[in-house]
C-alpha cells in the first residue's frame, strides 16, 4: 500500500467533543480526514463501493442490507444498537425500491451518529462516528489503493502492442446504459485476446469500428467484470471479495459516476480496464506465491 503524506498521520487521535462522562465545556473539533488527508466526501464513496461489491445482485449502484449490516458489525457498533436496530435504520433511509443509494448511505450514518452520540453537539456527532468508530476499524477500506503508475509505465509497451485486441475484449463485456448484458453469445475472452483483430467485433458486442480510447457511453460494470474473470479462468483461483477489491481499486480516478439524480453505476472505461488487468495480474501473482509457500 502507498505511504500517506508526512503531513497526514495514519493513526487517528481525534478531538471531536465531549462524551457523556466528559465536561460539557470540552471543545468540539471535527476533522474526520483519513490517514491520507482526504475529506469524508472522498473516502466515504470508496467505503460505500467496498461494501457494495459484496451485493448479491452484483450491482454497485446501491448497497444491499447484508453488506450494510456487515459494515455496522465491522465498525463494532452492533452491540450498541437494539436487536432490530440495523434493519430499522436501513429501512428508514432507503427509498420506495428498498435500495440504499450513496446519499441514503450518508444519511444512515448521520442518523446512527445522532443515536450513538446524543451528548455530542448534533453538528459534530457525524464526525464523532467517523473518527471513533469508522476510521479506527475500517480505514483500510477508506484509504486510496496502492499506486501502480510505475508498473503501468513498465507494462505500457505490452499494452500498446495488444491495444486493438484488448479493446475488442473490453467491448465484449461492455454494457450501454439501459441495456442488459446477455452472455449467450459470449466465448472465452482469454482465447479472444489471441483471435480478435482491430476493427472486428468481439462476441457479446454490437459495436464495430471503435478505436482504443474511444469509449463512447459504454463501460464494463461489476457484473460483467465477474463474467470476464470467470471466462479468463481466475475466478476459481481467488475469492469474490478479492475480485471486488481489484475492481474498486481500478476505478480510482478513472470515472465520474455521479448523475444528476444521485444514481451511480460505476463502470470500467478502457483505460481503467487496462489498470484492472495489471492489478488483477499482481493479485494473482501474490495468490500463486502464497500457495507455493505452502
């Protein structure tokens, strides 16, 4: 993992206001920045994605109840809630469709903060939750992923030599907005890397003639990314959770997922797809090395 800047400490020693057993005159100061000096508006999105990657429906647009409950367990607040507290909190912050979008997720954390820290100024309770419960327990899911710029520079000649074929593979797993991915015409894309030629049409794609970098309005969502991993033969060699971490890390800095209505469906652009290939290769190398040690 990359090292945080020297000006931002990795440990969290917040001063976010009085607890119940502290004097009421104690100062209130909320920072809530992660170990890399990022504001909550940055790292909370990363945290949301990390748990949404565990959704059973393979969509990262919303957060299902079970991953949300897992988050509450991981930050160790379940024992401070009622028996049905997690369910009530989730339902109270979701919309008619019963799905928790990112804005709902932030609202749920704010409501939880007011419940757990009633003696703290309401304006500071959210920061209290982030500083005392979230960051100390799940900071690894809030921090930016390991930088791979140097590795990408080393691999660039290889990627450029296969750009046309890789672009066709990427197109084979892309989904246009409002359309579903149909795998019935899909073949093993590992074989297609050798077979595909620039200007051809990859199985599963209805788009021809696009050049690498001409992404249009397409992208590879999480569901079809998992199809790609299965077709490439790596899904059985690692865990779904690890594949989710690779996907989320590959999105970093390569997309703008926020829509006017607050909707969100992160996808891999072709540039992010190339980053994903490198991150996936690095992960599988680590898995193989660990296996060989035993």
